[in-house]
């Protein structure tokens, strides 16, 4: 097909005129992917009066912003948003389309992939572009969609060689956001909104949204506990150490499943991805999913009774011991330093 391109697209998610951080993180990653293919990076912005958001995408590497703006599009609704994006993808045939693995991204991405018969991998932890030899055929510019699989026992590299457009969703915080010192000139392409009778099958009557009071992403120090602590009572030691350090409290999925800590404080593939200056991993074995969410921390201190725990493979400092013995000593040492 003559209209095939090597363009990289990033869907820019916005709520009430505020762009989602994950979209700018994906622009920074998309810039690298586009450069590796000598292609263009395009931001796709759908909403009402979103030109300011579109202009902001150039700070993170966009070559062009494709904007569909209309009062009917002010709030995200599945039918009109998917219809518009399906039309754009079919018409312009990008090579790669990236979405945040948010509530909106997870609703939208599979609908676009299904309609356009594109490949899609969810919750990727890394993305690369490479030429691949597969089943005796050569494929250029394949997107390597990398994520834990089979319960975290392996890191899988997924490819979709039989389709032109390749799609992926990525969680917030997985990719680093890098504003450019010399962004490209703003180039906004307006696409007219064409109403459709199906758009109003679902209407928004009221919206109620509560912002999370937990912000692990921006915490400089995180003390995280795992199932290895054994009981909710022992998990209180995590809170005590965090209080002394002025840190946020986090936990592994196993700790969340055991009821030691709330889901909003979960670190890992199915939780939050963090990059603090200091990360304590206490009673956490270090499954692939958890490491995917914290291994970019500047300094990692691991405490575990199992000397062979995988967490020690990424830790800068490892302590083999019982947290019930080690944590009080940490607390005492820090308190004495603060006197």
C-alpha cells in the first residue's frame, strides 16, 4: 500500500484540559524509536480546545501534532474517540502507535488494534526497534514489545511481523520523560471533527473523580515491604522506618494481596513504577514484576532472610537477615544521627 509510513504516533491522553504525564513519557520514548527509523514522531490530540496541549508535545520531541478539536470531544467517550483514531490510523498507516496503560488507554488501544487489525501488546516495560529475521523472512523496523510473562517467570519479547501497524500500552513511570532543550518548531495539523449518529449512544451525565493522595512517583525515599514480613503487625515496622526517614511506604503485590498495604501503594508491573533516590526492599523476594517497577532507583537496599533472593541481583546493598531484627537497628541508627 502506497500510504504506509514509518511514523511513530503517541496518543495524548487529557482530562479537563490537563495532559497525562504518561503521554509525555511516551513521547520521549517515541522520539528515540522514530530516530532509530529516521522517521517522524507525531502526537495525536483529541479533545476540546487542546491546541495548548498540542503545542506542549513539541517540548518532548514531537515533529507534528495531529489535532481533532470540538466541544463534543471535551470528555473522553469510547465511541467517538475510537472512531476518530480508527479513521486516522487507516488513512495514514503509522508504523507504531503508543498509548498509556491507563483506564483510557486500556479502553481505547484494543479497540483501535481490533478494528485496524494491528498488533498490540499491553503493559510493556521496554520498547525497541530492530530488523528481525523470523521464520526465514526478513522484517524491517519491527517493534520489540518487551514485558514479563508467564507469571513473571520470563521476560518475553513480542513481535507482530504480519501487520504494518504495531501498538503497545505502557504504564505511567516506566519510561523516563526528557524535555528537549531545542524542540522542533510547532506544526499543528487540524483534522475536522465529523459527527456521527452513534457518538451519542453513550453520554456523560456526571463525573466524580477523587485524586489519589499517595504519590510514590515523586517520593525521594521509599520503604517497601513484602509478604516476607509475615504479618500485618510486622509490616508496621515498614511504617516506622518510613516515618523516621521521611519516606513514602510501598509494597509488593504479595503484600497487597495479603492485606498488609493498600493497592495504591503497590510497586511493580501491576502497580506503580518508581525511581527514588533511595529504595528499601524489605521482605521482598524480587519477582520480575516487582523489579520492573523499581530497578531504576538510584540506590537500592534489600533486606531478606533468603540469601539467594532475586532482589539481591539489583540491590546496591544487601542485608541477609530478619527484618524484625534489622529494621529496629536502622531506626535506632538514624535516630541517633538526627540527635
